[in-house]
């Protein structure tokens, strides 16, 4: 049956792909790829010969109608990004939305995404968290950080290695130097690193080295007032 499959791909180690994902990539009529060169490398490794077409942030507005019509005409398609789950800080949202509007079935396979292992590795509370992805680079960045300064849930950010140290400085300014945090980079790759500490400690650590790879920053939420008051009362009672 014609359908859009959203297929997560490895974020590092090429073994991090499900048997079902490989089967779907082989069975669909065409694959929508963020970068056909990157996906081509993966498909060659998996021995998948399905034809590809480009679907990225620069052409997705123009291509969603065409893709939806092809699926409605009876073809099946797999949407992939360069790494991880499509539509999570990658192209995909517009196509999924269009397919739903056109009553085309959409099926998202479970699979790799960078923030989940980073969140677990952080050791910070993960029962409630907010995924912020990439912060605005310029307009709206300060306003967003001021808003998040009151956030009590654990916060998840994506960041470029070139902006990491500067961003940590902005986090210190808005969240406080002693706020606990964790930084994960190159998840599932050969040089994977997970570093925990206060924002100040992490800024000092990453200022002293060349930072490479994709970055996930996990930041502890603001302590809730009730908990703060309870802690103060406990201290007084001990005195």
C-alpha cells in the first residue's frame, strides 16, 4: 500500500539501524534524502539500490506537493535525513504535515536520535524535560534564554561546535555558573565524549580544547521554590 515511511538512520555507528529500516529502504519505490551523497554512502553499505531524490530545507516547500501526489498515485516513499530521525531539527515536518492533510498514511519507524542517549548519559532528571533544539542564532535568542531561565524541567539543546563555548557563556549569564549540565558529542562514533559538571566547569573544559562533532547540551532546570524552601528549613533544623 502507498505510504510515507519516516526512517531514522545512524547518527554515527552504521550498525545502529534496525533490520526493519533496511527492509523498508529496499522495498519502497523511492527514498527522499537530505543529502544524496551522504545517504548514498549508507545505502551502498547496506546494499540498498532504491533510487533517491533530494529533499532538503532549501527545496522542501517546492517538493512536498509533488511527493504527496506520487504517493497518492500508488508509490511508497521513505524519508531519511543525513543522520537520526527526520523532522527532529532536520527536514521532514512539512512533508509529514502535507501527507496527513492529503490523508496519506505516515509511519515513523523507531530509531536513532541524538538527544535521547545524551539525556540518559547526563545523569540529570529525565522524567520531565523540554527539547529546545537549536536556539535562534541572533533574533530572539536573548528573549528565549530569559524565558528558559525560569524553566524547571531539564533542558535539551543542540549546538554547533563552533558556538559551544560562547553558548555556555550565555547559559552562565542566564542560568547561573553553578547550574549542573552535561555535554555529549560524537554520540555512537569512535571519539564519543560525555562530560558532566557545572556550566562554569564545562565552559573552562571546552575552552581549553578544539571541539569537533555534533553537540548535545543538557542543562538542569531551575530548582522549584518549594524544594528550595524545604532545603532551607532542613538546614535550619540541623543547626
